C-alpha cells in the first residue's frame, strides 16, 4: 500500500499519515482506497453531499489520481472529495487540457469517517481508463488536505519539483499491472 508524504514546503499537521491501496482488475477497472489516519480532527473535512460532479475540489480536502499509459504524454486526472463530489479532466500533455470533453460518469464514492481514520473508496470503471484498463498504468496518487487553520498540505508518493506539482510526470510513481479477475 503506497504511502504518501506532504510536500516539504507545505507541512501537514503533525501525526497525519496517508496511504492508498490501488488495484487494477481486468474487466472491472481501478479500485482506490485512500486512508488518512492520525489526528484527523485537525482537518477540515467537507460535509457529505449528494454525489455529483464539481470543479475546484483541490482547493479543499481532496483525494486525486493521475492516470496514464507509460510513454504516452496524455493523462486523465480524477478528483474525489470526502463530500462525495468528484471531477475528471483530460490532458493531452503536461497541463495542456484536452479539447475533447471529459467522459460523463456517476462516481460511486464511499466515505467512512471514524475516530482517527478517514477512508474514501472509489471504483473507476475500465471504460474511464487508458486502454480501458487492459494495459499497465502509470499513476500519480496525490491528495490535498486542508487543516482547520485553512493551511493546505500537498501529498504525493513522489514530489519531483521544488513546489507541489501533481501534473509533473515524474510524480506518477506507481506502475500498476492488470490483475486477473478473481
């Protein structure tokens, strides 16, 4: 289970940890489980809403995945809020939004907020993934966590730049192979 760390220029409240379990299942798609543990009472967690698309989720607590085929400049960005709102954006190259419309879909985001643990589970259907999830994927697992004082911390498996930059391709640190259907 990959662990994410905050960018050194934007520290998080002491004691927080963030890990992500990611599985690419043949024919099913990509399953993601984000687990934030520690003093989560120091975070601003958006209240639950009706599941719906929304923009600018990254301005508050938001969990993200950047997904691409290795060697392909194009990628897709997914944002998931603990409010159950989501967004999806397509890019042809580094920070270059695609002229095509991002796909329509209805996200199934499951949130559990227990003492000391926030977990967010998302299943991305194969049709939303490059090559429909039939080939290994290069993934950037990231998050923005908002503290109760309004400060944002930027989390990733790898921070390749001096400032937080989740679009930086060297930050797509997880290579995920397709698992056969059980």
